C-alpha cells in the first residue's frame, strides 16, 4: 500500500455503493446479525443517507475501495457517524483514523456542530479509535438513538 495512492472521496457510483454494502455486511455479520435498518441503509445508501443531506466517504487504494464511513443527517446540524468499515486485509494501518478525520472534516462542511455514534463493547478497537479521535462517552438518552440493537456504547463529539 503506497500512501500516495490513498484517496477519500464522496460516494458517487453504484460500484462504490456496492463496496459500501459489502464492506459493512462483512464486519456486521462477523460479530453481529444484520438488522432491518442495516438492510435499508446498505441496500440504497443514496436514498437512505445522501439524499437526506448526509454523505458516504469511500477510501480507495488506487482503484480498490478498501474503506468507508457514513455521515447520516439526524437534524440540521447533528450527524451520526455510521457504517465505518475497513477491508480486513487493510486493517492495522491507521486507515480507520484517516476515515474518521475525513468524516469529521466533511461533517463540518455539511454544517454539523455535533457528531454522535453508537458502537459496541464487542468492538474494543473501534471504541478506542473513537475515544482517541475525541469522541466522549455519553448515556444513550443524550443522543438521537442509533437504530441498532447491537449498540451498547454511545459517544458524542462537539465540532
């Protein structure tokens, strides 16, 4: 992997939407069960995320999509950081951090003042990454609740 071949851009093609679906189904089904809300979002991310004012960022190494993250608009200035995935073969190289940093910057461009997320104690590496990126643990009642039964860690960040 050559750092000069890494790019993060907004999802624009059906091929990128398919990569978003595949990368997320892979990690979700590995540890959890794919839920109805996952199927809806992953089945048509343009309708579920982009059209309501959010964005999906894709990380490419050359031509291959190896990571992704979604920014789901919850209200005018509040977004959920969601559906972050890095291909198994590309993990451990700091790409998750690169995706989070790009997502925070993109959220600001979209007018966000707050980012929130739901994660799981079964994903300690992800939770640690969110903590080191600046997310703070909060009670679930303090954020718009992510629609996933697997979420038992709730975090928020002021931008």
